[in-house]
C-alpha cells in the first residue's frame, strides 16, 4: 500500500512539474505579447513559414536574439527601433517593413509613447527553436 501511495505521489509531482515546465516554456517576456497566427510547411523541404503578431508595451524591448531563418518585420502600429548586429539602428513606423537575415542577432524596441505592434513573418528550419537568445 505504501509503495502504491509513493507511485501516485511521484506521478502527481511529475505531472505538476511537466505543467510548470510547459508554462515556463510558453511564458512571454514582460511587456511583449505574442499571438501565433500561422505555421505552415512550404515548398523547400525542411522549411516552414510562421507568422506572429508581437505587441510591445510602451518602452518594451525584446531580448537580443536571432532566428534559424529569415524574418520580415512589418510594423502595424507605433514606432519600433531595430538594432541588427553590425548595423546602425533603424526606426520604422506603421506601414514600414524590414528584412532580417538568418542568424543575425537583433533587438526590437518600442520607441513611441504608446503601444507598438509588428507582424513578424519567419521562413525557418522546421523543428528548430524560433527564437535563439544571443550570447
């Protein structure tokens, strides 16, 4: 009976721990709100297209990161500054877009006074992590 209780307790702890790990993996960075819109296989084998809406609170910035493929960032509202490694910062306003090459570390920051939003379209290696924190 005691061994059964121990197994049940161990299974319960494993389930709770797995749920916490999943929650941590899906946690959003403070001030950023991601809405997944599309994930679709594309023609070249092993590649997929992913679209995400990212809403930035006033003053919010992403971590420095890269992607395992190309990104096209289209500003939906507000003003966002993009700092791509090795380049001067560029500020985009609603209606403007930026191409970010695969593997290039970058940061996006809301430099306006209110909320800013972008539509991020990625063409990436299927099964790779979408965001790779820069070292």
